[in-house]
């Protein structure tokens, strides 16, 4: 294999890996504040993309995406207030099952509102045949948008969580909810905010990959599974690890496609998930002792 | 407290029972509601209540239909469902099939073989339909082939794989052209262009697998080598990895065999990774929505297709022209979207059934089945059908036209 070919596969791997990373970050935000795995995360991507596609006919592209992100964030907050908050004292398992039900509900609602057709947003720059060359590999400019938006999102979230009061309040909630309450942090609102944030970045990710992967109402579930795999791989609750794990999974899939039959690509994520759950359930980047100390 | 609990439970159970019985009554979609505008005098339509049956009213025919209205094959199933309902309404407006009103029961399989199997069993055992139209995909058709054969119910499949009718099953027919003929037409063009090394990509479903097998079988006949053949999942969203492998092999053309939206993805990804060789698609490309989804990248795609998509350019003495133009106009006026060849397959299936009922002069399953085998020269959207005991498809290579995409529209391919 020569350098351009390696770069080509590598770029293909990190493109898809960065999407998994964003979904995993969404999982981690909610897991951190509540201990729930939100299996409706994948649907947020699709809802955001579909909304932007519908709005695009009426307003310019950037505005359509911005509105879609805001509306999806509000939707995430509403879902939390209606379905999760009343069941707050239920066990984590029940809440997880509720999120599975939510994902099915959202999917069916999308089918009724938007029908089963495949749609996509227009390419942010260029058209479906534009191509740019990097180190001998050819990619669509949209790929750079995906990587750029993912990087900015992760950087923005890191800044948010580390340096802003609100972000630190959410981290406090994640660490110890009772103690955070005692400090005067309104933990119920932190939970709602975490859902809104997760939904918002999910919608943004959905919009930016829409030109590349095309959007159909039922694409949320496979994305959620891969995102979940990545979140587990990196260690639940650790967003930076999720990003690394996402890129790792993407590169692994690209490697499998390049060396073996492409038909095995889908099996990679599931095999990885099984291996991680069996051998290293706390994730690759979380030290075992620390991971086991975390109470869900 | 306990009595209150029991009371509430009891009310719930009664409520559910009422809802359940209410639901069961409304399942069959009744296109028989519309009173015919100009019914001929002797075929006087009877009023709705089933109890009253004057002698002129013949027993209604029940037809089942299994289409992939949602799911990855939605671009096939949705037009098929719309066409079937529209056509049955037209038939009933004109008095029905040989005087028999037609009741159409449409079911959605979402493109899944397991769902198709249970729907087929339901239609055969519970509804006791005369025939089943569909399913939309080859995988589903193969899954229910034996069920229909053993259930002695006529199956008029709208899927392409040759394996549906070969090996032969006496009750199983299909209306789309054969995938082996599609492969042959593609190879003929390749030979003309002097291309000898190709890469094949196909989806891992029944249609893709059958197509890939036909391509592999027929390639040597035309002096073409398949340098690399890769399959991908039907829900695949990124084909750059697979196409990079093809590019690395230095293929002179790419043949993609699938019915899913991946058809648009292949076109786009090829251009994006700078793989500038001719792209051939299967006859699964026959819906303008794939071209729209592909944008500029879809221009230049070459594929075999039924004459429906270029009906306007056919000469006026072409035997299919009238049927094609009428279907196209009816469909486009009513549903406000372009007609596709897939809807045409459902049209052909119902047309053939109607002709067979007419020829047999009866609605008994065995007589209708035997009548289908004798049909010659039925002009449908897919071609002119000539059935026989050995040929349950009735179409040959000439049912295909080679088409290409120019400026986002379909056009006849010229050398």
C-alpha cells in the first residue's frame, strides 16, 4: 500500500469515526449527569437533519441548520421533562428502557411527519462531484466540514465544561448529585440542560453528515449502537476518551475494508463491543480501579 | 380497594376487546367505494351491503399485495403500492375483472423477508386470496416462493432475480425483466466500449447477491474480467472505502447492483475519490429520485431499463407506447411525482391477472394459473409478455432499453 492509499483509507476512517465520536460525546454528557444511557441519541441526529432539510427550502442553509439545532435541543429538553423527570426515582435500568421507547417513538413520528424517502442537505461547499486532494488522496470538501465541526464541537464542550460556571455545575452534578444540591445547584435543571446539549450537538452532527450519508428516518438506531460502542470503548463519562475511541473505531473499520471483504465492515463495531464488555468493561482509557469506584 | 382494582382492570379489558374487534373490521382497504361513472348496462353494480346479492353481481376477487412501502426499498414499494391502488380503482370503476369486483389488501413488509413471510401466511391462510402481488424485492420473493407454492396461491412477484422463476414453481410468476438479461445488456455495452476489466459492487440482499452471481456467470461470455467484487450492507452510508479498493485495482468501469439509496452514494463517492470511469447500474436505478439524490454525480450513469422512462421518445407505432403513456399520465397526475419502472411492475402484475381471469372465464385459482401460462402478447409497462409452461416471466432481452442520465434527466443511451 502506498501513501496516498493509506491517506485515503485513513481519511475515510476518521470521517466516519468523528461522527461516532460526536454521538458518543452526546451519550457521555447525559451519562455524566444522570447515569442513564440515552438510546434515543441517534434519533436526535436524524431529527436535526430532517428539520434542517425542511427549513432549507425557506431560509438560507446556515439559518436552517441553526434553527434545527435549537429546535432539536428544545425537543431534547421537553422529552426529558415529560418522560425522564417524572420517573426520576426509578432504577437506571428502567430509565434506559424508557429511552429505548423514546427512540422508537421519535422514529415513528419522523416516518409520519416526513415519510420514508431519502433526503439530504446540499453540500456546504461545492457539489456532489467536488473533490479536493490531500497528500494524494481525494475527498469531498464536506469531509473537511465534518472533521472541522466535530473538532470545534469537542473543543467547545471542553471549554464549556472546564471554564464556565454552568459547565462546572454540570460536572458537579455528575460527580455527586447530593453534594451538588447542597451547594445550591439546581440538579433537575442540570439534567434537562444535559439532554438539551446532547440533542443540540446531535442535531449539528446530523446536519453536517447529511450530504455525505444521505438521511432517512430510520438511520438513527445503527448510529446509536455505534456511538454506544465508542462510548463504552473510551470509558463511559470520559468525553475526550470517546473522541479517541471514535477515531479508533473508524480507522479500524477502514482497515478491515481495505484488507478483508467489505462485507465484514458492519461486524467490526459489534465484535469490538463484545470484546470490550468481556475484557475491559470500564473502557480502554479509564483505569480499572477508578472505573469501578464510579457509582452509576 | 381490591374491588376497585378489579373494576378498573375489567373496564380496561373490555375496552381493549372493543378496540380489538373494531380494528379487525377495518383492515381490508376497500377501493370498491367509488360508484362507477359509466357502467355498461349489463354489468349493473350492486349496492354495498353484502347481504343483498342480485344475480348480476359476481363474487368479488380478493387480491393480496406485499410491498416494501417503508425501509431501504421504499423507492420500489411506495410506487408499487400507489400504482396497485390506482389501477384496482380504475378496474372497479369499469365493472371489475370480468365482472368481478376486486378487493385489494395491501401490506407493508418494510423490505424484510421475515415480515414478508408472516404477511404471506396471513394472506394465504386467513384471507384466502386468489393471488399475491409482489413482494418488491428478490430476497423477500425467494423467502415466500415455497409458501405460495405449497399454499397453492398465485404469486406475481415484482422482483427481478431470475431464481424466482428458475427453478420453476407452477404458481410463481414474475413481471420484471430478468436480471440475467440486464447483465447481458450491460456486458454488450462494455464490449462495445472495449472495456475488459471491471469492478462489481453489490448490496448484500437477495437482489444484489443474485445480480452479482449473474454478472460473474456471464462475464466470460463477453470477454470481461471482474477484477474485484465487493458486497456492502443494505444500510451502508459510506462507500469511499469500497470504491478505493476498486480504484486500487485499476478497474475500467464500475458495475453497481443494488436497489437501495446506495446507488446515489456510489455515483457521488466515485467522483469524490476521483474514480473517473463509467458507472453502470442495474435496472434498480429506474426511479428519478436516485438521480436527484445523486445530483451532478449521477450524470453519465448507464443502465438497462424498461421503456417506461423514455416513453415520450418511442415511435408512435411502438406496441407499448399507448399503455406506457396512459400509465405515466395517470400516475403523474394523481400522485404528483414521476412514474418509475417499479410501479409499472405492479401494474403489469394486476394486468396479467385480469387477462388470465378473462381467458379462464373463472376465478378458480388453478384455472387462472393455467390461463396465465397461455397468455401471449399482453402489452404491459415492462414489455410485451409471452408466457409458457416453461417461461413464467414472459420477457426477453429486448424488454430493456439502455438508458443514461443527461442533465439530471433520463435519456436513451446512444453509442
